[in-house]
C-alpha cells in the first residue's frame, strides 16, 4: 500500500474526496458501540456476581479501559494546541481528525466518573471488610478512600490534606472542565471557520492554545497524580505526570496516523495526505516513542538507585504474574518501534507504518494495564476474562463514537488560511 506523492490540487476539496456518504461507517460504528456496551455490561454483571477479588479485578480492568479512552483525546488535544502555537501550516489539513478525537474528551472524563460510581456500587453490595493482616481487601479502586485500609497508616496521615474525598471530587471536576472546555472551544472555532471562512479563527485558536497548554500541563500533571498514581498512595514519583502525558501523546499520534492511512486507502484525502504528511506523522510517532522510553527509564532508574521502600514497592508489586508484561513493555513499546521506524524509507511506507501504529496503540493499552491492574490486591493468580471485557468495553465505545464523528463531517478544514502551505508541504530530512 502506497500513497501517491502528487495529486491534482483541484480535486482535493471535491466532495467525494473529503466526505463520506451518509450511511458510511454505520455498521462499523454501531458494531463497536454494541460490543463495547455489551462488554461493559458483562463487566458489571461479572463484578456483581463474584466475590471481593472478582469485583476488584473487574473494577480495575474497567478503569484501564477508561484511562485509555481518556488518553487518546488528551493526546490529540495536546498535539492540536502545539500545532496552533507553532503555526504548523503543514498540518493544517490534518487538524480535523485531531479535532474529531479531542472532541471526545468528555467521554473519557465520563468513564473516570463511572469508575468512581462503579467503585461505590461494588463497595455498597460487598460484605467484605478490609483486613490487611489477613490479606482481605474490600473492592476499592482508590484504597485511600477505604477507612479500614488507611487506619493507622502514617503515610496516609501525612498525605491526607491532598488525599481526601472532597478535594478529589473538586479537582476532578476542574480537570474535566479544562479538558472539555479547551476541546469544545477549539472545535467550535474550527466549525465557525468552516462556515464563515474567517482567517481570524486560526489566530484565535493560536492565542487560546498558548494559555491552554499551560492549563493542560497543570491539569494533566495533577490528574495523573490523583487519578492513577494514588491507586497506591504509598508510592510517589514526581515524573509520573510527564509519563502519563508521553503515553497519551504517542498513542494518540499512532491512532491518528493509522486513521489517515486508512482514509487514504479507502480513496479519501487524495492530495491532502501525501507521503510527506505520512513521513511527518511517522516521525512524531517515532520521536514520542523515544520520549516515552526516556521518561520511563529515567523514572525506573531513579527509583532503583534511591532504593527507597515506598518507591521500590511499585516495581516489586509488578513481579510474578506481571513479569512478562514488565519485560514486554521496554521491548514492545520502545525497542521494536525504534528499530522498525528508524530507517527513513520505513517511515514513508504506509503499510508498515499502519501496522506499527496499530502495534503502538496495543502497547499503550498494555502500558496502562500494567500501571493499573496490579493494584487490584487479590490472591487470584493470572488473568481473568474480566480483564478482556473490562478493558475493551470503554475502548470500543470510544472507537465507535470516533468512527461516527469522522464520517459525519468533512475530513479536512474547508477554509484554513494555511491550506496552500499544507498542500505544497515537502520533507527534506
């Protein structure tokens, strides 16, 4: 599969090149939504019908899917704002797909809320009380919310001003407001530009993104701390916010690149997405894969070197049945894509890039799974069918809504003032 390097510019904005027919994608979108909802219901049913350990597994598996579904829009939002701030004209015709993805930030935030409500439901129906001495745990996602778990815990007493339910809920609303607000305002400006062709919307998006990146950075850092790192409140890492950001960005770029290649394969975006744009997107996937590896190794190395029990417990917990994933991540998330995408010809091969992007999306799911699932403190060895349906439920719902979003509107911005620059873009490196 290859992408033609040149195309008649007069055809770029023809309807059959940038729009789908009304019924397009309905089977795929409906199928993904149906299976996603079914898997979510199976997760809830499996949790309600199981013991405390099963409830905890289902809860953590669902939360993995929730964080993955949140990460894609957050990564797309960050990249969209970066392109706005740097006035990246080469990506002007690509930004519609960034907008489609980041517009679903509300869904990821909703899944996080559902995970909190799911926890409340399971705790309410469970008759298990946490007894750490006996190795019995109530089905909490955030164990610091369990009064029996934190009773007499000196570390929790020290962190209690930050780890308390009112502040958690308040800041969660703030994080969601930042993500949803930025994505909706930016998408709204893009829609208005399609309607009135005003170039000032592009300037406004750039100015808003300057402020938005600052808000996004703080929200993402503390959301990573609050929503994921505090699943084990004993552990801490000041690098975790950057680690969360890096994983989201590389996964979003990989998924976006796969979408562009798929659209071009089905006869769309001729001239709007060329080998040059493919090469740029591939370079970003490659570059942020290296960035993720750098942050991951730096975090591990500092914890290993300091050898502080509160920090090393994070990696100690990920031994035994998690050892295979612990080795898979550096190999599959860094070494394999690094070696495959390093040669320049490989980054211009659409078929190879598509396979690697799908692989990177899978490895991001594995990464999030490795971060969250071991926190389900159970004595049940190995994996469960709930790990599959729990993770895939939110992810498939996100995918179904994303497909519906893609086919419902033009695939490119209609009046971006940088269109000529995007159409004539060429790589020299």
